[in-house]
C-alpha cells in the first residue's frame, strides 16, 4: 500500500533518540535548547525560536502572549486543519471565517479586509500545504488596523517567501512537527519571533507560568500550561532538520512530476507551482459526481489499487462546533467545494519514481476509462 504520507526516519534519527534515552535526561533539556538555536539559525538568525509539544500549543501560547481573548475576533481561513480555529476559541476569542482561493487555498488581504470589524484583533493566515501566503498586503493591513498577524506555518517549514524562509519575518510564526509534516519531532511545534517580550511570555505560558530568579527560585506571575517538548523529540528534530533541504527538494520534484503527468481533465483541478512552495501536500479537487461516483467510492477505488488518498480538509465553518456561531452552507463557496472534493495524493521524500508513476497511471485509468 502506498500511503499518502510517511515520515522518513533513518538510522541517524534512531541513534540520536537512543542516545537521549540512555542519557538519564529525557524531558526538556539540552537537546531542546540546541534545536531552538539551530532552528533560529536556519531561519536566518534574526528571530528566537521556542519549542512546544505541538503546533497547536505554539499557536495558543502566541495568542495568549498577545492577550487575545474574550471580546476579540480573529480572522481565520474557512478551510484549514481545525486547530487553526480551535485555538481561537480556546483563548476565549471568536473565530471569524473568510473564504480561501480555490487553487492556492490561501486567504488574501482583500478577503481579510472585507471581514474586519471594530472587534478584530488578529488574523491567522495559513500557508496551506506549504504554499506561502502573500504576506506583504496582509502585514500592511495589520499595520493600518493595529492587528496581530500570527502566521500558521504548521505546514510550511522550509517554505520561502521573498528570498527568506517563512518564519524569518520577526512577527510570530508557528510551525508543527507532527509526523506528517516535512520534518518531525514525533509531536511538536515551534514559535519563531523577534520580540523578546513575547518570547519571555511564551516561555512562561508553556510551563506553568513559572519564572526563575538568579538563584533558581521560582515565582509564578501569570497562568501557564504544560506545553514543553521533551529532549527525545528534539533529538529527532535535530537530525531531521539537517535533512530538510533534501526532503523538500524531493517533494518539489515529485510535485512537478504530478503537475506534468496527471491527466488534463475537466473533473480534476490541480494545485499550481508557486515560488518558495515546500509541497507539504499535493491536494487536488476531483468532481467525483462528474464520474458518476462519490468521494468515498473514489478513495476505495484507489485503495483497491493499493494507493492511499487523504482528505485535507473539510470546511471548518460547517462543523457542528462552528455552525453554532451561525455559519452554514453557501457562506464560503471555495472552502466548501474544497471540503467536498479534495483528495491528497501520495507525496513524501521516500516515495519512489515507480510508486509515483503508479498513482499517475491510476488517475489516467479512472479519468479516461471510468471506474
Ligand atoms: C494548518 C495547521 N495548523 C495547526 C496544526 C496543528 O499542529 P499540531 O498537530 O502539531 O498541533 C496543523 C497540524 O496538522 C495544521 O495543519
């Protein structure tokens, strides 16, 4: 079976993790500090990085550190992994959805501007599948309206924009290192940011609100959770980071080949190449109805050919949790069409040329001959 994704874990990763397990110190410690410093270097050196036990925790801590809370509205894309909206609810604020572009699946400054109200405090653009959002116009809007712009780069480690890595801007940017991501710490995430005040606050928020004085005595000036990454995960991440460029080069090569080799068919809407794209996922829209099928049948048809397809993601505003805010069908046509039609094709560094061709051939068979 060809899965839609699979982490690339080699002997070096296994050795690094084993070394930590044998060291006598397995939770947050020297490996976390080392990965924070190495990631900051990787991002160009102008930011500080703090690691978390998930991308979700990093987003939540960033919102709390900026005091986003009850009474605030936060603009999020209507189509993303649900964590992007859930963290807003978690801090007591209200997510306000905006539609995404059908092809890039990203939000843009015009759509954000149209959703602003006097209560808008923040915007969380998502670099979907590693395709960088056009950030300049959104940052301009943020400056004009005094908004926090918090980039959800959970899917975009190694993506670049304007010649710099995503995460290098100095504004708060969150990454995820979940096993599906382009590099992994098993579970894990990070916040990159240049503001020392924010860095200090997220350090407290990620660990019980604790601050230490020069003698090592603790005090607790504010609430904090339990969001720290263990050294075991950081040791894995340190090795993975050395392989990120190679991983992403292979991802780009495979994505290019999909763009060249998948059938040109009216029922199939492909993503497009973009500068700085790290191709975390290759997501298409397939109009299964035009083939006389429904999406579960399509997924099953591929499964019988030993090909696993993913679904990323349903439109968030149609989940029961968010319908409670008055959202419903027809609010965001692009997000809803993506939600109905999206399929994620196998794309990961260890995918072989032959496996890749098998996926392309299966799409030709389905679209040219029918099920
Ligand atoms: C866009 C987006 N935001 C946030 C997250 C949350 O990251 P994590 O799973 O590390 O908590 C994910 C993870 O899939 C994601 O894809």
